[in-house]
């Protein structure tokens, strides 16, 4: 995709990282930013994030903060952002709790009882939609909504399971298996979901990324015409952007690592790559392809699948080398699906192994770790 395409509309199918001759702040009207791993990690701000977001705002880009974490209220999240030097109001926050509440309100009548297996964020979102939060199966809830909370109890999960067995509609705010912390990945709501799934045999409807409801909620609340999804996870933020028909920027400050990006399946490929949020403020160079070679900046990459390696030559900015590597890998496993197709379409085996990806990114100066097996 070129700069012209970026301003005309989203591109959801590409075998090369996209280019943009202008800063992304000029090509998109709203940045839909993930929080954990993008703006902060645990309780600490990511270095340079506040400054980059301030410059993005000054350039005219509107910011919305879109999170799968349903445990806290928009007011609490906005207060944390302000404390980190990122000005925000509750109206700037869009949560999976709000997306889940809208799903339930679209199905149930006003005043319907909904059992909440989660935190205050879910209760407030339900009340905003005119629904009645409850805590026990004895209150005969019409739905159960489950979201991450650091102090969720066994007894509450047991009540939720009982209500689901009694016929309540089961909705989960998100299904993230893990969430990023300063100590590394910790169990996320997806791990808690499995408690109820195992006890009841019922799978939930999921509101959060990568499912479409949260992206739709963010677009509706912001009125975005050219949204840019910004995240640190291929399997939630970036796939959510692909499924929502929006362009995306992956930053390498959180969960997904450089080798993961090289290995990304078609439905998880970001439009743009950057080491951090400074990527909003910069043009993105093109990747040139010819005779199986992919060039970006001073780097050239070629996949030698038969030899089980990449040929990587040149030098310059490591992120340009990563763009060239991604182009070589992605082109060997092209995206031949339609944007209208559901996520995770059948695909041939990945032609690049995790060891090939790790070895190549180390030569660029990136760490070798990866989330892929």
C-alpha cells in the first residue's frame, strides 16, 4: 500500500509491509491505541510514549485508548494515563466491558439481570446500557459477562458457571490467554474463561479483540473515518484491525517480538512496523521487491527455504531490516483471502520456521525470543 492508499481507505490484504511518504499522523484521523505494552507496562509508562503521543496530538491526530482489560472504569484508566503524562478523559477510553455491554443490551430488554464475573468496569458499562448487574445465579440472570479482575474469586466463577448451566447467555469481555506485566506474561481473562468452559461445556461470545465488537465500539465512539489500530500483539490488536478492515501499526514494546512478526500468518500482519510510538510521527519507507529479493533502507533479504535460512545483507536501521525480512517471509506465504472471509482461514504450512526467524532477527540486533513454538 502506498501513501495514496493510506489516505483513501484501509488495506486489509498485503504481502509486504506498507509504505507511507508522510507521517502516519497525517494519513489517519484517529489512533486506536492499545494500552498494556503500548503506552505503559504494568504501572510504569513506556519510555518516550507520552512524548510521542503529545506530538501526535499536536500534529492533529485524535487519540483513543482501546483496551481488552475490562476490570477498571474509564475514569480510573484516564486517571492513570494523566498520571503518566498522557492527557486523557473518560470519553477517550474504550473498553471491552463497553463492547460486551452493548452486545448484551442489543439482545436483552432494559433492566435485565446480568451476572458479572469481573470488576467494576463491567458493572459500570452494564449500568450505562440500562442493565442490572447481579452477583448470584439465584437472581436468575439472563446473561453472564466475564472479564479480567485481579481479585476474582472461585465463588464468583462458580456462580457464573451455575448461571450458564441454567441457560444464561455467556459473554466474555476478551479471551487473551495472557496479559503483559513487568515480570513477564501473566494469566489473562482467556485463562479464566476456560474455568467456566470446562465446568459447563459452553463457549462464550467474545466482545474484545480480535473479535469485531470492540473495534466497532471504538469507531462508533470516536467517529473515526480513517482509523489506525496501534498495538503490541499480533493475535489481538493486529488481527482485530484486519478483521475490522482497518490499517494497523505494530510496536515492539510489548508482547509480540520481532521474530513473531516474521512468522505472522496473513490474518495477523500489521500494515506498518515500528520499534515504539515514534512510528506515528515518521514516514514509513517502501519495500522494493525484485527477483525474490526484498530491499528496505540499506537492507536486502531473501528467503532460502531449501537451505532453511534467510540471506540478509546490508546495514542501517534494524527496523528497516525487519521490514525486508517480513516481506521475504510473507511473500512466501501470501494472503490470498478476501477481506469478507472470516478470520483464521485455512492456509498452507508456514514456510519459515521459528528458528529461521530467530536467527535472522538476531543478525539485525533484535532479541531471539518469540511467542511461537
